[in-house]
C-alpha cells in the first residue's frame, strides 16, 4: 500500500462521530503533557524518569482514567519489567563481582602474547566487545563497564584512537538487537508477543553478522577515504 487518499476523509468522519473532547480526555492530555515535561526537565530538577512515569500512572489511577485491571492487562509492559529488571541486576553483578574486569584483563594479556598487527587486534577486540553483550541487559551498562577498557586495549595495540573510539561507539548501537534483553527497545518488541524467543536469538545473530560485514567492508572503506586510519 503506497497511497491512501481516503484516509484524511475517514479521519474527519471519525472525529465528527467522536464529538468534542470529554473531561477524561482533557485530563489524559494534561497528565501526558505534565509527564513529558517532567521527563524532559528531570535531569535539571533532579527527578528520575522512573519517578516521573510512576507519577503519571498514579495521576491516571487517581482520576479514574485507568483502573488496576487496565494495568494488569498490559502483558507486554510486565514482560519488559520482569526481563529487564532481573537481567540488569545480573549484569550489574558481573561488574560488581569483578567478572567484567577479569575478562578485560584476560583479553588484553592474550592479545599482547600474540604480537598482532594493530588491525588484527582491532578486529578481535571489536568482535569481543560486540558479542560479549550477550552478558548484558543494558547498552548503557555495557558502555559504562567496558567501553573505556576496550578503548584502552585498542590504543595499547596501536589502533588509531579516533578509529577505535568511533567503531566501539557504533557497535554499541548495533548490538542492541542481539537478544530480547540486549536493549530497552528489544525487550519491548519481544514483549509484544509477535516473535518466539528462539527466533529472536536466531534473527539477532543473523542481522548482527550482516551489520558486521556491511560496516567492515563499506564502512571501513569509507573511513579509509576519510583518513580515519
């Protein structure tokens, strides 16, 4: 479908059937604007986004716009909360217990023993940084735990600094679709219930390999033209 000329007419007819905005709809609009405003200004006023979301939900429940049954019926939201909360906790423990630091040191020592050319070391480090995301439930947590460590290892292997920093940054975006817990949006998509868990992992690795090939061939070639290495 490329053209829907009747859509505006259908929308106008539907709006006429709905009539003017009701009081509940006005309340919903105001609560939404307040919530979005607090979310935008949250960092400046020291208000966490979670508190903002809970405040918006509390207002909707208080004014009767939603009831608790409405909340319980949002299966995808509960799936996201359960998966993401537990797995973020597990990922933080990997850092707290020293597993991440141990793995970083092990990789660094191994590469030093191989005496590789900087490009070979770069490829190994990028692949390790990418696929180690299977152990993380947050892109932000992954960056906080590993970005500086892997950048330091790249620099120690004589990889050009800007080239290494950009590649790690782009990989941070690309590995967001590896699993159903690899990023916030991945958890939401899986929670919608349209894709089986095994298919999520299968498609995740297929698309990851496709992205790696594209960025390694076209991306690396273009960066060479730009003089990044």
